[in-house]
C-alpha cells in the first residue's frame, strides 16, 4: 500500500519547493529539503529503537521545530503522535502516559524537573529523548549520512495523532485523529481561505491542541509556505515578528487577539503584510474586533472541536465584516445538522449541533465511542443556531445552560451582554442552586472601572430579559483558564459549591 500519510508531506514538498524555508524559529531555518532529510533520519532512528506501526510517540515541550519533526517522523512510520500539554502537573502528565502508553517520549529541556517528577519509565515509556544535548533528537537527525528510506505502509484510515481534550469538566479524553481527518481538515481550510505558497504564518497556539496543528500551520506547509514557530506567546514579540518577517496570517484564541491589540506597540506596528487571522474558542469582544479591522486585518471567527481536527464552521472573507458574531458557514467536507434539545425546544430554531464528515475523528482512545448517535453523527454538546443565510451562531454548551424557573438561560449570551458594557474586560457566568428558582446565574466579572452589582444589573436591563440578568455578581481580578484560553467553568462551580457549603455549616 502506498504511503498516503502526513509523514510523506515533507518529502513531497521538498521535491516541489526545495530551498524554500518550511520552518523558522528565532534565528534557525529549515528548508523543505532539510526538513525532509531530517524527518527521514529521525524515522530511521525511531525504527531502530523498535518503534512500529501503531506505536505511540509522545512529545512534551514548548512549540518547537522539533515538534514538527517528531510529528512527521511518526507519520512516516505509521506511528501515532501524542503531544502532551506541557502546562499540566506531574500527576496529570502521568495519567496521560498511562492512558496513551507511548513507547518513546521526546521532551524539551525546560521540562527536566517535570520529567523527573513523573518518572516516565514507571508509566511504560521505554525511551526518553531530549530535544537538545547528548543522545538528543538533534544527534539522531544530524549524525551520519542519509539512511535508506523507511518502508512503512500508511493508509489514510490509519491513526495519526491523539489529542487530549482540555478536560475542563473531568479527566482528559484522547481524541484519535486519522491521516484522513488531518488531510481533509487541511482541505477544508484551503476551501475557505486562500493560503499561498508565498505565505508566512505564525504557529503560536500550542501544538498539543488541534488549533496549533490544524489551523493555518498544516495548510501552510501543504501549500509550501513558511511556518514561523512561536515557543511561547508574547504580545510584543509577536507584533515585532509580524512586521519583521512579513507575516501574512495566524490563528489565535480571543485572549491572544485582545493582548495583541492592547499592547502599547500595536498602533505603530506595520501590519500591512497581514491578510487574515483565524480565531475560535469563544467570541472576541467587539472593541477587539474593531481594533483589528481598523488596521485592515480580516478577523475570521470559526467554530471547531478537537474531535473534528478541528474545523466545523469558518467565516469567509466576503461576509465576516457584516456578521461579526457569527462563526461562519459549514466547512466544505463537513456535514452538520441541528437537532432540538430534548424537552427544551427553542423558538429560534437553535439546537444541539451534530457533525459528520471526513475530518471527524473515529473515537476516543481506550474509551467506547458513545459520543456518536445511531446514525453515526458526532454529538457536539453545543447549542447553535443557523440563520436563513446559512451563517451559524454559537448559543452555548448544553451542560452550561441554566434552567431558572423553567426558562432557558444561555451563559454565553449573558457574557456577551456583560462584555459589551464600557469598562468590562471579561466575564464568566455559571449556574448555582437556588431554593426558589432551581438555578440562578452567578457572574464573575473583571472590570476596569468601579462598578456595583446594582449598577451592572441596571446596565444589563436594557439588553437582556429580567430573568437572564445574573442574580449574583462577583467582581474578580482574573478568571481561571486552561492552556488554550478557555475559562475553567467547572473550577468556578466547584469554588462556589465549596463556599456555599461552608456558609451553610457556619
């Protein structure tokens, strides 16, 4: 069987683009030819270590050129790439190792203490390879002459990567994405935005997340452009890189977009090369979108999930400006349907989003695939509304929906109303038990200006129905977030539950 996996991409690009820079990081550059040769070296070295088709290869480290090298080398062998969240604690990393059972673990030198605390060999890892120093990845790929091609049959249906979900409501689950899933997510992206062989994109979202791999990075490499790898997000450094390197695109979460436009150098940074930025995860504040649009940059909101590699909806350049809060239209190779939430019908036609398509995963690692209905549709757990023109709007998570006195309250709608008020930086709304109404809303609010609960409720009264206005409001300095910028609402709920328990026992 021919090798149709992603592991063959560098060698095919090398024949086409040759000396073009594929990856750039700080002062280091790799052409497509160099990347192809290094991947071949690494694949052979891994084969010599006993890695075979279907084995797992884990990576724990910051975004790095090495991350892509390990990813492609795993694909060459038909092995499965498992990038681990480098912001987790030792027990959390140990849990992922126990679940994935990787044969080899690559780790960045900055995580030496974490590796020592985890002791990966106690969790079945046979070989630990650092990304620099003696016996490192660098020595594996740079020493000796180019070895013969690794012979491995890799099919589109073979597993390519395990990406662990953020685990905001429980233990992380490993979404298994095949080579076909990643390939058709790339095709989806190219069908919506023009990625060119002359493009230079920033990879600044973590590569252990579907956005880091699937949005912009792989499409750019597929087209033969240049990916600039950003190990750790820094607003000033990113703005400098955009101007210095002529960056044409990047993907981000809303927090990144906000930090960039709030940076002191934003107004004077040369953004003339930047054609578009894709973001998702939550809706960006209106002032942030306006700030980018006023600089001539198209801000394209999308909706995705790890289980869809990740793209499901994406705004298109010819309609995004007119629909700033829409996540766009369904991506080309993705089918969607919206089904009413049982016993909670909404008059506006919103309902739970179900997805299927060539970019949708096959299931969770070591877990039954009960996330699919009997017809093979993946149940997203998200409530969306699709307008008559086909553009979609995210309403909220089903599990986040608050039922107060028989009325449905979607926290995302309330948060959007709060965040639109002058002086508000961010907010998060969760449901808490209430003796009279069953549940009521509690809002955690970050405000730059002095406000009282009463003044905030009064301001919301012109935007929301009375039953939607949070009954309790707390002003805070920060909100707990996971590695991809999403608010950890379960953490907020747990905090409130514990506090209410203490109050009850006083």
